[in-house]
């Protein structure tokens, strides 16, 4: 466990796999966006937390399945996260706040660093992904029933398995059909920005 954390921390500092790793899991027709060249006023800022949760069987990442609603991301699998609010003060605080609001984890999170930001054109969100680790011995999730239909615990060893990656046509929350690679986890399809972020993390640790 210690060697894994040292590896992750060092690699987060040394340099990220970046956009090339992300776009391995992007929808086929998705254009590439140079976020550095985009005007900050043109998009909405948000953040997510890729939280590493160790136990006796390894390390896993909590993912949430959104409740169904009339919106673009209805029913999708996500990392805990959401829109930046002025009271947050920083996007890191946004990720920590949303982690508490969605899955009930407020304390004992050490933020190790960032992955590459992702722009989501369909909802005009800039997403800053943070990598954190739960540092306490016992973790008790308390999912927000209004926002979260289901909590999925993805082992990082499972994430590394090549057979987890599949491809096909999915229907987005607003009814569009898209050809895309995706991760098949417990029969759930993880695609879009979440899959792109997970793939960059996968490249970081393999």
C-alpha cells in the first residue's frame, strides 16, 4: 500500500498521461478541446474526487450512479463531484464538499494531487479531477438518496484488467446515440468524462 501511494504521489508530480490517455476512452465523434486556450468565462467550473479507499483486500474507488432525472447526465456513473460554488474558495474544496454531500465522507481525506482537466461540451462543464486517499481505518459511506441511486466500489486491480474495456453504442441522458468505448463494471456502463478520467488514472498506475 505504501509503495502504491508513493508511486501515485510521485507520478502526479512528475507528469500526467494527459489528454492522449483520456481520449482512449472518449466517444468516437468527440472533438479534442485545448482547455488552456479556452476563455474561463466561457465554461462552468466543477471538480470531482477520485478517492482511494484501502481495505484488507486492496484499494477501491467509490463511484456513484446518478438518479434518473430530466437532464443530460441522467443515470450516468460518475465520480463524486459537482459545480463550483463561490463559498468553496477552490475547486479542491468543491471536490471535498461534493464527496461529503454525495457519499457522506467528510474527514480523513488527504488530497494527493490532480489529474488532467476534462471539458464536457454537452453541459459546458470544465472538470478538475482530484486524487485523494481515505486515511482512517474504517470507512462508512452514507449516500445521498436524492442524488445517488447506487454506489459502486471499483477495485483498482479490476480497473487494470483489459477485459473491462468494451465498445458499443450507448444512449445518452438526453437521448443521443453515441459510439464509444466504455468500462463494464458490475454490468454498469462507465463512459464519457468519468471513463476518460479513470483511464488516465489507470495509465498512471500501470
